[in-house]
């Protein structure tokens, strides 16, 4: 690998970074993505000189990703060149595993932008594709002579982002492509293959344990592993959302299996852990009805707080943190239907706000005198405000900065100067809510919250594993609002009993996402790959060599062209 201390190609960018750090005007030609990343680092308060060690976060005690990836990475690591490093991060960009000479050493154990600014791992996770960052594109001083390439890791069956594989080295001559790109691609492909093999093994073992436990007439059995859920016909009546939540907690606790259900659960559970090769994969619970069942109302969690995924937990925690600080402004942004208004009302607690909805009327219709007593204003659909009201609101915030204001905003067309001024005022206290497709693992937790309460004596709505997978794979352009409509429609109109089957779901959900159409360039690339494979009798190694690409790159491209037209 050739290493240079000062690449001529990066000299203008190096000078631009110095001007940015010293507050001087920037020259033309700085890539928009790099400049935006530098600005985010400054907004987050990242120090370019990394003054003091970055806090070392504790990696998860139990990490399925690390367990699957470690053998693969240990096999790949010997292929590293000198002065290079191989790193594995999780979905929060915490470093789980390293080999080789890691730039920054133990001072950079968290690669999120909030801690270290721009880097290839955070870029790969955000764009969901391979990413490279070279020298002065980094924000930190200690990475100015470092080039890095990162490849995102995805759950093979759900497409959920799990983390990244990164190869870091000295600054590469020419600044790209990174010589370690093929190694990072190969490692990512192997890790995903290992995850897929383990996932299928775990599902098969769980299914076998469930089948053995459910053998016999009328046995009420539930099997869970934190991702899959199997419920026998006899267990549908007993497995209320409250019971299932308690069993889910038990399935994720690898040290203790508490069989005690809440007093009003109406049943007891005998729990048996499901083991494979010394590891606990999940649990099988045999339910039995109590001798005397007293129906009691079951409290359901607030919709705005339902969800255990990392993006959702982070967004809610950030919003709660901002709401607790005695400052009056809060902006909730996100796509339509992501739950902005529901979360805003949850943050207000028992306080009854004034509500203005620009979707119903673009004129604000609220006078400052109505807010003078400290009553908060919940402004919904701020993007639809009329121009005069935007100007009036800007004036109110300038003259009365103590006004309590919660704003929901759905980004769309570029805002005008006046509305951009309002967004800039709110930017420091803003929270972006993730789309439902970015937190697919929350779908199962949302379903019992969105379903109407069953009629007395009727079981709650439940779902087959196939139906759950279809719901999780759907992109949900309308987010939680669209999912709620589907759930309510099914609950109100279905005429059969038992769990909802995939065949009952609406056509777009049942059939899965539509196949992506290839661009002309992608058509040409796929044709070239298929032609090379035909010429070399299907030998992928020879085809990759003939095309001038790595074999790992060929595998990834072939996989990307599956199911497209």
C-alpha cells in the first residue's frame, strides 16, 4: 500500500478545513456532504483536537453480531497490510472489535458523529452502502493522515442495519478507491452469511422445541426468541398483550427465567429455555388458566412511547430530555404518520395546550395574549403555515422568548427564507423521529397497542409468523398511521378466528415491496456481469478477474440484482 503524507488531490480540502476551523470564509468546491458533516460536528460540540479521552461506552454483554462476526474477522485480519486496522461497530457505531493498528487507539471507542465527527462508518450506516473518507474529510486532527472504508452490515432476512466493518490505513495515494475495500466487502459478506446461517438454525431449533411442547390436545404453548413468536391455537385466548410482554422480557433475560405473570394475567406460565450448542436461543412457555379468572382492564402503553428499537428509543429519550429542561421551544420533525403529535402530547403530560393545526387552517388564529399565562401552544403541520403567520410567529419569539411552543414539522419542499428563519430558531432543540421502515423491529410491539380492545370474552388480535414478517418487510410510506389503519380494518372486518394470516393482509403488504427497476447504467452493468459469467462457465472468480473487480464485489452486485427488473 502506498502512503503519502500530503496528497496533492486533498490539498485544497486540507486548506478549506483549516479555514473552517478558524472561522474564515471557505473557498468554492468543498463537497456539500463534507461541509455539512463538519457543521454537524461543530453543532454537536466535537473538538477537532479531541481534548481528553472520548468516553468509552460499554459494549453489550450479549451481542449476536459480535458472536457471529468474531470468527470471520479473526480469519480475515491476517490479510491486513502494515499500519492498517480492521474494526467492527454495532448499529450505534460503538466499536465492538478491533485488530491491527487502530488510528486514535483507545480514545475512539464510539464512532458516532456526536463523538468524533465525520468518518466512513457513520457515512456507510447513513447511506446504507460502502463509504470512504480520506484525510482532511475527517473532522478530527488525529485522522488527517488516515484513509478508511466502511461497509454496512444488514440482517439478512429483515434488512435492518446492524453495524459496520471498517478498514482503516494510512492516507492512500490518489485518495481512492481504498485498497482495503475488497477486504471490507468480503468480511461484510461473510459476516452476513454467518448471521443468516445462525438465524435459520435458531428458528429451526425454536420451531422444534415449540412442536414438541405443543404436542397433545389443547395445549396452550407460546415460543419466543425476541424476534419470532409462535402461538398455539389454545394459547390465543390466554396470550394477552400483557402476558406476551412479560414472556418477551423473560425470553431476553439470559440469566433468570421468572415464571411469575401479573396478578391480572388470568393464567400461569411454565417456562423452559431453548438451548443450542450451549447458548440460550429463546423460551417455550406452557400456559394454564387460573382456577378463577376475574376480568380486569389491561392498561396499554401510550402509542407515543411504544417501541424498543435503538432509533426510536434515542429519539424519545432526546425529546424527554429536552422537554425536562426549562426552555420553552421544542421541534419534532419526521415523515407524515411517524407519531410527532402523539409524542408531543405525551411530553405535555396532563397540561392542556392550545392547539393550532395549519393543515386545517393555515392561519394561526392564536394571539399572544392567550399564551401570556404560560399555557403551551402545540402547533401541528407547521410546514403549511401561511406566510404572514410565519412572520408573526418569528416576531413573537423575538419579543417573547419565554413562550412555550411545541412544533411538529414534516419536511418537504424547500422552505422559504422566512420559514427557514423559524426552523433555525428551533433547530437547537429539535428531534427527528425515525420512519417506521427504519425501526421495523417495533412493528410487533405496536400491533397490540394499535389494535382495538376486543369485545368481552373475545381473544385479542394475534398474528401468524408469516403475517408478522410481511408487516415488518412492508416500507409503510404512511408510517404508524398507515399501520394503524390496516390493523383497525382487519380487527373490524375479519370474520374468521385465530391468528391473522398473511393471506388476509392488503395486497401491497401481502405481496411485499415492489421490485426495484434498474437504471440504464445498472442494466448495462448486470448484462456485463452475466455475460462474463457465461463466458467463464459460471466461475465467479474468473468472471470477476475478467471484469477487473474483486470476487466479493461481484457477489454483492449479484445479490443486489436479485428480485429487480
